[in-house]
């Protein structure tokens, strides 16, 4: 280069990127260096003596930590050369030895994929913790009758347990999406060269296994150009946080004084600095905001590369990942908080039951009884009951106001015939507890069905946890194999003299 990096460019762009590399990529880069060097030595491309000297230098740098790459030097530009500078300073022979570290390689590495793999596993663990909390509470609240809502209006009675399982089931699908994203990310790109591979007799599969990857990103242009794994991970995160935000919005409404059905405990609330009576469920606002940021990060990860050619560019190498890392950070704040909130929530069970009765949400059962007993079509019965509800409301009553006389009057107005049902029968139809107990259809709201589903969800959670654990084990086994292979190679070679 004929000139040094402009000071403003270095301060505002290059150095912040360098610091991101120090924070995220230090250990992945050490591992990639080790795996690549080990393979080069095994293939006879680099002498064992030189490989061992560099590997010993990597040990020293690993012990020193990210500071080994500092201070930032704009003349070196990117992070890899800062690590190379540190190696040159501690490896006997300096650049004449260390200079072979980059044979057949360029900057596109699987470092970001290694970071994203780890982040996805952490996120999947947090999601599973929320799912366990939801299943536990669903079983405890399987008989807690409450209004069910459509369009934010009372629809039909349900139970709190049934509702909580619906959130769990959505999160179960999100867990599958996160796992699928992991498997897309879990492809090794190392050995792709600049974009055309290398003429050297390298073993890309050996490096892939040493770094714990399940598959190879085979095409070398694809290896330096692909960003779909970033988009898929961001999309899975956004979907997860979207349902978490919707769950929090329901809790936000239920915790209001007008609704009063759920108390977000004091441990997750904040007082007002001015109004002595206030108890604000701010935790729900914080979580919703983090969900919004994750969704924005999904958009940003797409926007960064939407006008970039299919090639290696800085957008592909670093910029597309930055929104994803921000999304992980927001999710890492929100998900454990929600997992801790769930067992602390305090439902007002009696008020929930009373609201279900008050809101006419059981009248579907009354219409079904009329259809069955009176030989009318359901649509006709629906019109009769709708008229009865309107009459009760106009008289200032609630569902309990519907009695034999009112129902008969509604029938004569709507279909010009009487409907005679006993008061006891009407009361049974309008009882929200009986309503939920009668809805035993597969997946329905009956407490017995909620318990059955909760049992199956526990089994699914065990399988989900096992799938994540197996992927973590593969990475750890590979890391152990890499370290043992490096130790074996180093042990077979006497220490070099003349260390710098």
C-alpha cells in the first residue's frame, strides 16, 4: 500500500472491527490455526518442526488471551495479521516459520460459524427452560378456568394450562427451527482458499472433523460467499422472540387493573417515582423491546447483503454477522428472564373463572344443546342464542341473566316458535367449568387432555435437549481430539532453540 490507513477510517471502522474480532473470534481462530497446521504437517506440506514451533507459539498466545493481538495497528488492517505478528514475535525463526501458517487459506474462515453454533446452543437451552416452565405451570393450572379470547373479545372458556401449552407448542416449533439453523451453520468452510480452493494436497475433511463440524461446505465459491446460514439463524431467533413478545403482551393485558387476572410478582415489577400506588410490570416491556430489536436485526442481516455479488466481501465476512450477534445478545437478555418470570406469576384463579362466566363465553354450549334437543340447525340455534345474549346485555345483565323465559322470548322473536329448556339445563350449559370439562377433543381444553398433552411435551423436551447435547458433545469431542493430536505432535518434536 502506498499510504497508511486514514486515521478517521482506522478509528471509526477498522479498530471497532478489530475489537469485535478480539472479543468473538480469538479462541475460534486459535482452534482453526491448530487444525490447519496439524493437517499441513500430517500431509507433509509443512515440516513437523515448523508446525510444532507455531503450535507452541499458539499455546503461549492462547494463555495470554485476546490481549496478545493488541495493540491495534492500522497498518496491519485485519485481525489475522495481528495474531500473526504475535506469533512472529514468539516463534523461533519468526516470519520464515510463521509465514507458512496461511498456506492455502485466506480470511474467510469458519470462525463466525463456530461462534454462531455456540450461540444457537445457548439459545436453544434458554428456550427449553421456558418450555419446561410452561409445561410445569400448565399441569398446575390445568383446571384453572379462564376466558379464551379471539380478536381480544371473550370467545370460549379455556384453562390457563391449555393457554400455556399453546405457547409451549409454538416454542417447540421454534426450537426445531433453531436446530435446523444450527445444522445449516454447521458446515466447515476451511480450505476454500480465496475462492478457488488450493493446488496443495490439503485434507479439508480432516480439518472439518477436528473443528467439530458435521459437514463440509464443499463448493469453494459457496464457502466464501454464502450468508443463508446467517439469515436462517436470524429468522429462527426472530420467530422465537415474536411468540415470546405475544405471550408478554397477553400477560401485560391480564396484569392491568381493569383485567386483574395475573399478578406479575413484585420481583419483576417496578414502582413509580411519583405515583405511590403504581406497580408496573416493566419486565414485559423490556422483553417486548428486545423482541422488536431481534426482528429488526433479521431485517438488517438481509439488508446488508441484498445488493452484494456472490463473492467474498466485507459484508459477507463480518457485516452480515453483526446484526445476528446483536440479536443473540437481545435474546440472551430476554429468554432467561422469561424463564424466571413464569414460576413467579400469580394467577387470580377465582377472578378468571368469574370472568369466563360473566363474558357469555359459554353460550356456544347452549346453542349446541338447542341444536341437539330441538331439531334445529346450528345456524338457527346460533341466531336464537345471539338474540338472548343481546337481550341480557340490554337489560344490564350477564350470562347468568339468560333463563327459561328469556330464551323462549328470544326464540319466538327469531324463529316464531318456543324453545323450552329448564333453568338447571341452561345453567349447566353456561357453566364455564363444565364447558372446559366437556371439550375433550384431541388437543382440547379439558383438564385431562391438558395433562395428557403436558406429558407428551415433557418427552419432547427430553428429545430436544438430547439433540442439542449431542451437537455440543461433537464439538467438545473434536476439540479434545484436536488438543490431543497437537500434544502428540509437539511431544514428538524437541523444543527449538533461539526463541525470539
